[in-house]
């Protein structure tokens, strides 16, 4: 089983973004929880969060990996100086990992699928709000 540690990713401006490991999973359906605390002045409910959970599927023929994240877009009220949440950008990803296939194949091909999620095509679609169109 993987051990929980902080997660560091690159932002579009090439800066590091760290999600601090808060609590590890205690078993099926209990997520490992991470939070981005780069702006320590924000209340906890306004900070980005990331969760990873696993469990068996219904017939127990696969493990289901669920990833959920949310990044609040925060503003400061110019009148009061108080911060508020303008909107939230949610992420939900689910990957089903068959237990009847060899571990190498499941790991290899699921890694490719997850890498596709980080591809330029997906990132550009997120920025534009539209899927890629044909040339």
C-alpha cells in the first residue's frame, strides 16, 4: 500500500503547489485527505482540498479508485476586507481497476490513462471550457 506524503505539483507558471498530507486512509471508503495551505490567512473551508479513496466494486471484481478535489476561487470584499468564495472548481475522477488482470498491466495502463488526464488537450479544454474540436 502507498504511504501518505505531501503532494507537490507544478502550477502553469512552473511554481510548486504543495498539498499537505492531513490524514491517511483508515480503510475502504475512508479517504486520504490533503489540503493546500499556501495562503494561511484563509479560513480552512476556503482552502483547496484533495481526497483519494478506494473500495471494492459491487461484485468485488475490481478496486475502485476515487479522487475528489476542490479549488475555491476566493475574493476580498473591498468594503469590509473580508474574504469570500466566488466559486468552487470541483474535480471527480473514478478509475476501476480489475482484480482479474495481472498487476503489471493494471498499473501500466491505468498510469497511461491518468497521464492522459494531465495532457495538454485536457488542460486546454479545462481552460477553454470546451472539448477539442477537429482541425
